[in-house]
C-alpha cells in the first residue's frame, strides 16, 4: 500500500544464487585444471607438486566453501526495534511483521531494523 514500491533488495550483499553457483564451479574447475597443468608440465621436480597440489586442493575446496556459504541461512536473532520483543528469523527474510506489535521490521546485515530507516537511507 504505502512504501512497497521503494522496496528493493540491495545488490552486492550476496550474488545471485544461479550466478554464484556457476561461478563457484567455474573457479574450482579453473584452479583444478591450472593445478593439473602445472603439476604435469613441471612434473619432473618437486616444484610442479608444490604449486600444483595446492591448486588442485583449492579447486576442490573452494566450490564447497562457496556453496556452503550460499546454502546456509544465518539465523538472525534480535529485538524488535519498536517494542523490544525477541524475534528470531533467517537472513533470507527481507522483512517481517513483529508478532507482538504488528509493525514491519526489516532484516538487513544480520540486524533487525525499523522499515522506515531502511527505505529512507
Ligand atoms: Zn514489535
């Protein structure tokens, strides 16, 4: 009704999930291939392994870390900025209605903020 049109999710806090999914896979693949190439081309000495193996490991671990970060929803706990009632939600929530005072509360940066403050800034 009132300020619903000004509601916009700020970009940059989190990648678009489809994009970051392929980005994580791509990065991992790139590192893995780079590590493979290095350890094969410089494979005679220990140098190839010293540079190659960390890259191989990074290529495997990095997508896992990025994806874990993507799928875990952080729990946001805090007080309602209007009536100080304890509210528990997840950071995937953009805004919610306080069950105690019925006012709208915005969730941003792991904090519960009054909606007016968020939309005007
Ligand atoms: Zn409240």
